[in-house]
C-alpha cells in the first residue's frame, strides 16, 4: 500500500535472534519476519519508496502503528499535482497482462479463450484474465468508486470538478495477454528489471507512443517460486505494488522508455504466500484459493488508475493510496472485502477509499 517516501526510508528492520539473521542472510523466508512500526505510515514492512500501493501481508498489517493506521483511515485523499503531467487514468483503462518467464511453462487456450499455462499450479493465469476482462461489465460499480477522482485540479485539492475523471472500463479492461517465455524470469527481479519488462511489453503490443500508453497499465506477473523485488523473503513483506518506469528510486534505477511513461505493477505469484496474501479471506475451501489473487490484483489496478505516475495522483497525508486505506479491513459491510459479480464470474474484491463518504466503499455510482 502507498506509504510516504519518508516513512519508507526511515523504517528500521526488527529482525531478532540468530535464526532470523541467518534466514535474512539466506534471502529466502517463507514467513514474514516481525518488523518495527513505522511512525507516520499505515503499515509496517514497506521500506522502499518505489513500492507505491504496496499490499502488505496480513502479518505486516497487524504490526502497523495502530494510531497512525486509525488516522489514515479517516483522512481523505488529496491530488498530488501530477508527474509528467499525468495524475490519473483519464480514458477507459487498458490492462495488458504479461506472464513473465519460461517458468510459466507451455501455453494453451481453454474453452473460453483464456490463456492457460502448464507452470501455473494454482490457476492464477486464467483468474487474472477473467478479472480484468470482467471489469466494466455487468453494470458493476466497484469501478465506480475510482471514477470520482480526477486530474486538472489544484495540488492538494480533495474534490473534483466535472472533467478529467478516471475512466470507466466499459466492456472490460483486458487489452492484451502476452506469455514472454523468451528467457527465465529472474529469481529476484529488481524494480528496474520489472519496469523494463513492462516497457518490452509495450513494444510487443505496439504501444510505441506516449499517447498509446496514456491510459495503459502493464501487469507483470511472475511465476511461482520467484521472488520479484524480494516478495516472499525477509525483505518483502508485501503481496504486490505498482509504479512507473521513470521512478529514480527503483532498485537498479529508473528504466528508460522510448514509448513515453509506462505504468506497471509487480504482481508476484500471490498464492505462494497463502493466507498472508489473502487466500480464503472471503470464501472458504477451494472457492477461496484465489481470493488473494483478485483482491491484490484489483487493489493495484484501482491504485494505478487513481495514481498512475506515483505520487502525482491521489494519496492521503501519510502517502496511502485509495486501496491502501481499505486493505484487510474485514469482510462484508459497506467497504469490507466481499464477492463482486462481473460478467466473467464472481470475484473476491476489497473496498477502496471514497472521498465522497470519507470511508471505504465497495460500490459507487459511476461519475462521467
């Protein structure tokens, strides 16, 4: 979830005991280590300024500074003034899904036309495609919550006028799918490598101008067993995050794009983290295996469209973005996580922040 750069840089890791130190040195820890609370940030464990909209593991969220979290959940979002003139996704959002690496295995096609992959034990590939294809269908108003936000207003504004609003993904947001099996995905990709994969995808899809990428986002999905940016290690108490290629704080540095600014998300193989990243959060048994996948991927989608070039879009005073403020809020009610029906199925989704009600909502009328 979005956490202020100052807070991220200030975090001090609280690993204790020789065994924890040994695990950290090894670089692979399946259970998140305890983290020190971060003053001024909603969730602990998110140390890097480029991890915008980072979904913390449930354990990291539980270690958050309670007072800070409480304050963050009551303050409205403010417009950041834009970065490179970009604040939000103003046109119909276009989502390009990239299955990065030969580890995904052999590609096929199911009866509904979705790409299947032999190296996908949990079935995340099809579920992700169903989710993004379903956005903007069945008259769903989960996406409506985002449409209240805009650009073209003064920096620091908390309300919008009648123009420049986030676009609604009418008829589905899925714009393309690519299995990039040209090489194995890195075992621990840097932020720069993830950004460069998104840029490579933009070229693959023919989005070779700034205009073509203005309302696009590239969802970079890493295969099971990999640790992009430290996911599922002692340095990565997160489930996913998003950013843009020009962020100079990315590990490895900013990535140069010949195609204009490129928005992307680092979406690891979420089920590798089990309940820490949302498995069975809404639904029990096999029906809830992929709850975390749709909640986490939906989280990053909603934050990309409202803060496309972070943090030029909408964040609160602590740096939290719209979905950050409502993550792991519980199940049901006005703004809690619950199943949402799209034309492509029913999906566990979390609520997102609504300035209109100063709280979390799972549904809001579409603002045109």
